[in-house]
């Protein structure tokens, strides 16, 4: 079974509020690398060129915390989703 197939089995209970906050000013002004786009295993980050801002689809977060560590400028604030929300792993 491929990783993508395993991940597709996971279930998500999504809060209305995101548990991930991006400081757009820091992201725009200081971060050239945009590591979050590359490192997120769920491919949840994208840069909206039109609005000049980083976007994260927090509902699909796998709660690995990688984006928080990978941001060289500390633009990402990441906490676990509130109790009862977030990912429910179904395969390991
Ligand atoms: Fe992606 Fe992991 Fe960050 Fe969630 S915690 S947005 S899965 S890198």
C-alpha cells in the first residue's frame, strides 16, 4: 500500500478556527525560501501570487509540526487542534 493510499484512509474533524497562523508580513518581507510549501507532507501550503500571501489548507493537517520547524523566519505559529478536532489516523 502506498503512503498516499494510507493517508487517504485518515479522517479529519475540522474546527472552524485554524490551528495554524501565518504572519503574512514576515512571510512576504523576510522569507525567500518558502520551505513550508516543500516540506508539508500533505501539500497544504501554496502561495497566492494575486493576493501576495501564503495560504494553508489547515483542514488536512497531519499534525506533524514540520512547517513550524521548517520556517526560517518563524512566520508560522502552530499548535495542536483543540480537543476532539484534527486528524484521526486509520493506518498505523
Ligand atoms: Fe503540513 Fe505537517 Fe504543517 Fe500540518 S503540521 S501543515 S501536515 S507540515
